[in-house]
C-alpha cells in the first residue's frame, strides 16, 4: 500500500464532520419547513388593565373555546405586539376578544404573519364590528379604541 501515514485518520474525521453536517441540515430543514407552514395572528395593542386577549377561529365546528388561542395582556397602557399561533387549516370564521374583562384597549394593527415573522395579510380595522359587552368602539388617528363594559366576562 502506498498510503501516507495518518491519511485514514483525516478521512475518518472528515467523514464524521460530513455526517454531522447532514444531520444538522436535516434538523434545520425540518424546522424551516415547519416555520414556512405556520402562521399567527399578530396584534399591536395597548390596554388599560392586565388580562387576557383571545382569538377564536372556526375550522368547521363553529367558534368554540377549543378552537381559540389566548395570551396575557399587559395593563400598562403601552403598545405591545402579541402573537397568537393559528392552526395549519382552512379558517372559515374569526372572532377577536381584545380583553376578557372591563377596560380600554387601543389597537394599532392586526395582521397575519408567517413563521418567519413576515406579514402576509392585514385586517382592515374599519371592517371590524363590535359584539357583546362593548361600550364604545371608535377610531382616532387610525387607532381603534374599544371600551369593554365593566363586569364583562366574554
């Protein structure tokens, strides 16, 4: 054999590095694919009180608690961005409860973002309509201001 000493040692190290790179790439590709398929509702809003915001989506069974996502809302009066994950499914209807208690909420923007954080569609705030337990619903400087009745539970 006409082989340089230590050549097989380098081949083994190279082969291990190659296998490790392939495994890392496969795992990264799986997460990248998942992110490419995922979407969330992104809401930029402020609240006068802490509480929960909840978004209902209908994939065929109506607007139910089971088909909803919620997150805690800061009650500091400052604008924050909240991301509410959505299922990978056809959504037939939407309902947004900006606050599940009495208080004042100001909404700057609602949009759908992909798993990479890029906006794919925005909801026209002027197209929203108030539901139960809404005391006031008006616009000022392109911000939707909503007052939820005291004692509201939904």
